[in-house]
């Protein structure tokens, strides 16, 4: 990799993504961020729509002078989808979450792998998954847990399949993290009572997850490729 890393980060407008953007926006990097709609210097792309991932990749390549060294897939949604909805509503909820959380991430991973194979440069993928990939989630969030489990399996497959090309892949699995999305969920599940399930006694800070992403994106030794890093306050250990 060149001394200066070119980074594409999805879901950069708030929460964990905003913290990642600020942490990676350091000397020696050029970072392009994404949001669901254009704002400031972030590229807008609605990842629920066909073709959006390709348009985002191409726009990022243009901004980064035709080279991306690191892809960080952080964009995702966490919306309830209870089983007592109508059949079509439940299926729409399932497919919307899969489309944004998993399929768009897969598309971007594919573009990245092909880009690095063509250039012969190698690169890094960091996929922000979730504790739910292993522990599961609430009865209203089957789809979310399944999408994150798929992301972990995809990351491992990329690491195993393309290591000889110098392509490294890492998964990060946060538990509850103090974002607006998590605060709403904590409140809906009893707030302080839910914290009793976390031995650390608190949820993670976005800055903590951002530091793990930075490590994987910039500093992690190549032999760590394929690793899944947990950050859940020991609420789930493997």
C-alpha cells in the first residue's frame, strides 16, 4: 500500500460512522465518507436502491484519484420487524434490511476485491457487524441478526479466498454502543435493567469502536486477516 491510504467509509454521517470518519481523518489518509443523502462533503447514496453501491464506488474512486486502499462497511439500519405484521410487510422489512446491511456491503466488497486484483496492490476491508451475528437479537430483529451473521461469514470468505492477493478482511462485532439508535433501543428494553447483562456495566462509546476500526484499517498485522473482534463489554463471549 502507498504511504497515504485512500479510504471509503459508508454510513459516515452519525453515530459510529461519524466517530470512525473523525478517527481516520488523520495525516497519511484521504477518506471519503458516505451518507444516505448528500450532505457536506459526504457522498449521497441510498443503498436500498439497485445501482447505488456501484454509483457510490465510482464516485469515491473519482474523488480519490482512481485508487481505494481501504473499504469500511459501516452503513446499516436497525428497524423492528415483528412477526405479526402482514406477510408482505414482514417480507418488505426483511428485504430492506438485507439490502442495506448485507447486499450493498457485498457489492462494495466485490468492487474492492476486483479493483485490488486489477491493480495488484492489495487492500483492506473492515466490516462493522454486530454481537447479534453470534448471539442473535430480539424477536422483532431476526433480519438484523441474520444480516450481520451474513456479513461475518462474507468477511471470513474474503479473507480465506483472497489472502494471496494481499487482500485482508476483518469483522468488528460491537454490542450496544451509545448512538441515537442504541439509546432508543435501550429505552424500549428497560434501560438500566438491560445494562445488568453487560459485565462492564456500560455500553461502548462510539470512539472505542472507531479505534478498533482504525487498528484494522491501518495497523493490524496481515496475519490477523479473517479475525472477528468483539467489543461488547463481555455481554457475549466466545
